[in-house]
C-alpha cells in the first residue's frame, strides 16, 4: 500500500487506539492523544475513519482495543463510525471489524494513489474483484475511499486512476452502495466522471476539500459533503465558504483518523472521540444550535449508510 502520511498498517491493527480512560501513553511524533472533549448533547457518527492505521506502538488484542476506542468515542457523543478501507489489507480488516463491534459499518476500496501501481503490476482487476466480494457483506455500506488524487499521482497515472474510479462507481451502482470519494486537487474531473458514468444514488465527498463552487454542485446533485478537522483551521477560507452555503441535509462529519486532527490539537493523532471539536466549530461558523446540528448530522448519516442496527 502507498504510504499517504507516514503511517503503515500494523499486524495488530486496533491496538494503537485510545481507551475510554484516555491515551496519554500512546505516542505519535512525541505527542499523545489529546484530552477528550466535552460530550456532544446529541450523538453523531464518525462517517470516515481508519482503525487499521497505527498512531502508536502499544500492543493489545484487536477486538478489545477496538471496543475501547469505540467506548471512548461513545463517551464523547459519537455513537458509531464507518471504518474505511484503502487497499486489500485494510478492506479485509474492515470486513472483520464490522463483525467485531455493532457500532461499526464499513467501506472498502482501492485508494486512487494505489490504482496506477496495481495496474502496472497487472493486479488491479483481481483487487477490484476482491473488493466487490468483500462489499457483499451486509455491514459494508459503501465503496470507498475511491476517487482521484492529483497531488500524489502525476499525469502519467491519471488515466489509470480514472479507470479505477469508473470501476468503483460501477461496483457501487450494481451493489446499491454509497460511494465515498477521495478528491484531492481533482474537483473538475471527479465531477465529470461522476456525470459521465452516472453517479450512484448516494455519493459522499469524504474530507470535503472544495470551495463554494463545488458545494453548489453537491447541492444541485444531492451529494453529501463530509467535513473533517480541516474545517476548524482558521486559514481554511474555501471550506468555510462552502460550509456557509451547503445544504444542511447533505452535511456529514468525520475524523479521517488518525489524520486531520482538528484545532486546537493539530499535529497530534486523531481518533473518533474527537469529532465534537469539529461539530462545535461547524455549529459556531454556521450560527446554529449545537443540538440541532448534531441531530441533523446523525439523521443525514443514517440516510446515507442505513441504520447501524440493521444486519
């Protein structure tokens, strides 16, 4: 798997996660997990996280550590999460994780930065076939994260990224699943390919990175915009403008943990229990009641992925 931000999957995936008692002993770049925020008055879900990515080096049992991380999230008012795969290893992990804890749903895919590498090796088609097989699990509710990334993949790999994205769109449509999109420096082509292929009924722009124009496009097409910790950054002016015009029925929230830790803890490892920092920042910027926003985010998330109670 391509290393996106200095993390690698570990052999005991969820053993690195914060417990309900805190995680001061877990270290990342010399810093531990931030303190738990004040719990949200209305529970929400983290609709995009990576429990398979380590943020420390402590050992432990996978199911116990996963439960502890979700306990910590639940204590903060985050009642569920969507575990997201980015390659075969993490997608297989996802299929196991959703069986391990009912507070999890899953998404599986080949990350756009991996697609050109697999294509050059002649292994992209078998990988996509396995992704489709994994997606048949009843608690896998999305194909993702897929999409386009022009930041880490140059022009020589774009055609293969386009092909992989089109194939993921097709899988999502045939299986009736949501599509979770990774879109980095590629807004126009992401929108173009969605329209050329015919978008699935449910499309989620994970870690929404667009501006007012892309938000308007999402409003017009009924595509969800999932905001991460980046919306809490003071210099994220484009995101702030997008949030100001986004249809509230299309808003979601996520961590993308262990990445994109919200202000004021930027630079420390992220986790699902930190969603309240982002939700409070969104409510402040939108000038809306925190409970009202939370109820809307929870409702939108269930509408996008279905009920966590369904098997």
